[in-house]
C-alpha cells in the first residue's frame, strides 16, 4: 500500500534520528497459499448437508415404484369339518378344505396418480440440493473473507506495534534526558498495551474462523488451512437491483420447491376425487371336499361402495385443495422475503462500495498526510507527542477499517450469490476489479 510506505519511511527517519534502527530480519517460511475456489470446491464435495439432501432425493424416488404397485395378493387356507385342523367329515357335502387367492385392483387412474404424487414429492426435494450447495458456498466465502480481513488487520497491527514500541522508547529516552514528559511515556505504553489487546482478540478470532472453515471442509478443527492471498480482488456488481430480483426469483430453490408442492397438491386433489370411484378385487377359490365328493372351484368379484362414506372423501378433497392454496401462499411469502433479502444485501454492497471509495480516496490518504505532517512537526519540536500518537492511531484505524469494509463488501456479494444463484465475487476464476487504498 503506497500510503503505508510513505509514513513508514517517515517513521524510519524519526527512528534513525533517535538512534533506533530496526534490525533486518529474514522472512519466515510461510505455508502454501490457498485459493477460495479450491476451498469452495472441497466443501461442495465433502459437506454432509449436500450429501444428505442428495440422499433424500434418492429416498423419495424409491417411493414412486411403491406408490404405483398393486396391493399385495392375499392367500387364504381354511377348512370346514372335524375339530382337528384340516380334517373333513365323511359323507358331509359341506365339509371341505379350501385354498384361495385374492387380488385387489384400484380404480383405473389411481395408481398412476399415486405414482405422480410420489414423483412430485421427490422433485420437491431436488431444489434442496441446490439450496444446501449455495448455503455451504456462502458460509465458506463469508468465513474466508472475514479471515482474510482479520489476517490483514493482524499484519497491520503487528507492524504498527513495532513502530509504537520504538516510539515509546524514544519518549523514554527524551524523558530521561529532560526533553520529554512522563505523560508521553505513559500514553505510549497505554497504546502499546491496547495494540497487544487487539492482537489477542484478532488471534482468537482468526483461530475461530480457521476452525469454522475446517468444519465446513470436513477437516479436523486443528488442521492447517494454508496461507491466504495477500490481496483480494474487489469484485464488481454489474447487475441492477431489478436484475438481481429477476435472477433470484428465477433461480430460487425454495420457489421451485413450492411450485413442485403446488403441483403435488393438485394431483392429490385429483386422487381424492378418484376416491369417489370404487376399487375392485378378484378372488379364486379351490375346495377339496370329503371323499367321494367332487372338487369345486370358485371365482368372485367384489367392489367397495364409496358412496356410503362421502363425507370422508369430501373432506379429503378439501384437504388437498387447502394444501394447494397454502403452497401458493407460501410461494408468495418466499418471493417477498427473497426480494427483501436481495434488497438488503444490494444496499449493503452499495454502502460498502461507497465507504471503500471514501477510505481509499479521502480518509486514508488524508489521515496519512496529517500523520506525515505531525511527524515532521514532532521532529522539530513544534508538536507534542500525544498529538502524534493520536494521528498514528487514526491512520491505523482507518487502514484496518478499509480491509474490514472490503471483506463486508465481498460478504454481501457472497450472500447475493446465495440468493440469486449467479457468480458475483469472481471466486470461480473471473477477472474482477482490483482496488487498493
């Protein structure tokens, strides 16, 4: 960052003038970098919620064949005669041993409707796979961007801590020789302690985010994640709010699910009306009678009489109709919530974009120039140490706020991706806009 290099050089001049020159250190070996696209792909492969949604579709699909199948045939065995089982009575024409088979046949069209209802129930589960995939992608991206922001804050805070510690030593040296004030020393020590506090909180947050990403990847919580890229490219937002709403409604898994449920309810209403028609059964009987009597065979057709229980069937039709109306209303409710969520994240992205411009073009450069001016004034003794420290902390806050806002901007795009189903943040290999403060 150009602004940082300017006031770091100015600090170096102060340190050299005070006889405190930072020692050159060899950079420590860093872990291999990890790309967001690789993390997202790994999470999609491994996350159990996506696998569970896919398995549920397979389970629902297995119901289709069950719904279309005929009822099981029934086999009956019996006798009429002596008290001992299966013994007939001599010279009694009514004594016999019987063997029977019966098969029930629903009214034509019922089995097909039951199969179509089961198929629609399975179709209603398919959008859940896409919803789970989008949710996992968004969770990985949200955690990744925040982790990147935390690591940038750690890097900035660490460098500023070193400079503050050296300034604190300068204040101590001036105080010892009678050219400084004790309050300068105390204020410098307080600011160093505050930065250490910030480092502790940032380290705790970083470890939590790493564990969160590891859980999304189905890795052990203490598994190394790898180094994040030094810079994140700021993605553009090429869609208007109306276009995002259109994409969201068109691609919404929940709206598609509700549409499948509406169709399922319509088929269920058709089936309920079919229940006013009778089902049939065919049975075949064989009778082995007492000795000397000829064997007998029988064929029987039966049907139920649904008009004796019309109230129950009318209630079933009403139930299916109300379920269909409920699914329509739920679809509209989902659409309404979706529009609000898209608007919320769209406005959040726009606000973050404006703040990023404000930070990069105004606040960070202006505060850096103020710091440079205050450092020059401090060198010639025309500015007190407390004012210098205040300006230093202001630059630190604005600089870390820039990266936090950039992370929030990318997170808003990630949430928009989840809502609309379109790629916005360039994590799949696009070429988004790049901006640095």
